[in-house]
C-alpha cells in the first residue's frame, strides 16, 4: 500500500474545541504528521449543550448548528494543512466524528451533529462521517469505537495493557495477550469536573487540577456518587451527558459542601470509577496508559497512581502517541478502514452482531 494521508477530526463531550491531525498510513504503520487544535466559539458550545435537552424549534437550531460545526471543522482542516507540505500527495479523506448531542442506543439511535456534505464542499476533500449508526443498526452500542484503533496501535504480545481515554467520558480498552480486545465506557472523565469548574469559576476546566488540590475529598459524598447505576452495568456499555451532568451532580449535594471539596471529590470519583471498572472487568494489567485531556490533570493522575491498579501508569506519550492526538488519529484510521471496505468496530466492545464497515462517505 502506497502512503495515504487522512485528516482526523474529533470534538468530544468536553466541548472545548476541535482536535485535528494529519495521519500517514503505509499499510502497516500510522504516523501523526501534524496536528492543530482550534477552540470552539462560545455560541457553538452553548448550542450543543442546549440541544442535549428538549427545547423550542430544535430541528432548525440543529440544522444551523450543523452548518456552524462544518465551518469550524473546515477552518481546523485548513489550518492543519497549512502547517505541512505533502508535495503532490492528496488527502484521501477527512474522518469526522461530529458532535454528540444525544446518545440512546437502548432506543436504537445516536446523534452526532455535523454537515459532512458542507464540510466536503468547503474543503474539497472526501468526508467520512456518521461512524456510529451502522454499529447501532447491527445491535451495538455505537461506542466506544476507539478500542479497535487502540488494538491496532498499542497491543503487545507480552504485556497486558489497558488504554484509558479520559475525555468528557472515560473509556477503557483491555489488551490482554491471548485474549480478544474488549472495551467500554466506564463513567465520567472530565465532564463533571469541567461542569463544576464552569459553574463556580466560569472557566472551561480546572487546569492541572489546581482548584481540586485546594479541597478535601468528602468520603460520604464519594460513596453516594459511586452508587450511580451506570457503574454497576456489565459491558458492553456506553454513556454520555444523559447519565453524568450538572443536574445529576447538584442533586447529590446537600448544599453545605465547600465547592473546592466537591471538586476534589469529583477527582476521586473519576479515579475510583475507572479503577473499580479495571479491577472488575480487566483483571490486573501490567500497564495502564492514559490519553485524552484528563492526562493533563496532575491531581487526577496522582489519584490513579495511588490506587496502584497497574505496575506502570503512564501516558500514551510513553508509547509514542501524544495524549491529545489519539482520538483524532482513531477517526483518521476509521476513515481509512471505510474507504478500503474494512470493518471498524469490535463486536466484543460494542455488542454488535458482527464486524461492520462504518461511516457514510461524502465524495469531494
């Protein structure tokens, strides 16, 4: 296979912006050639949050948001490609996840806002989008999809590795030698910590966990958090803001807690949900490698380390993949699979009836 270039675009449940990567594939290896991060306009972020709830004139608002997102994705793609020189090698496709506003596989649907036709028109590049719907049609959860990429990139023949992606939601991929790859959403990642920070400090997130470090975890509150019914469900499972949101959090509080103590407890909740899921469903891994925005939260990483869930706890940087690029790289990889007619899901992860080629193709 000659070198092929794909753009991967990811905007996740943290709603901070777009991660864009240019990936080079040669049939056996994948390389991140360049990356770009672009923040969302506040209007996009506010409308995405609003569309998580029932509201007035949702159809038109959703359609207009699709156009805004396509323009933002196109801007991110142009800024990314301006950073590199590829000679005459074209971009085969853009793999664009879109922005999730509803995720309800129990009802047979998931909704990622995007206008991939407009994105193809604005960039002049073929777009592959809507990756989750085919898996759900085949009886799956439609998520998480990144474990298939983790399997291709990070599996070791000797070491039992678990890959932990901490975005808005946290998900695990279990890579045990001699066993099929499994994976699932295990609970909140940054979502609740970010929401609490935004409520009290009007900042998008608690940088490096600095605010949480000023508080003290509240054991009784943590115990209440850990009673969330999603945590007890067996895999395959996936979740989103429907399960973990600011309204749910506030309902768990007496109102007498110091905000910084709640933030410290949310860090412990995220870490406890992750490590409990690893113990119950992954056994005792040799290595835990962390990617996603949560890998930058020093307080959260320290909490994970103190729980001693693996002999080595590090970020995916240790494996040569920068923590902020892994998810966007996954959707470049999925776009490549789609154009080559190869399945992109793992039925053992999503619960689908079998492997499926994912995504809808919008030619340039």
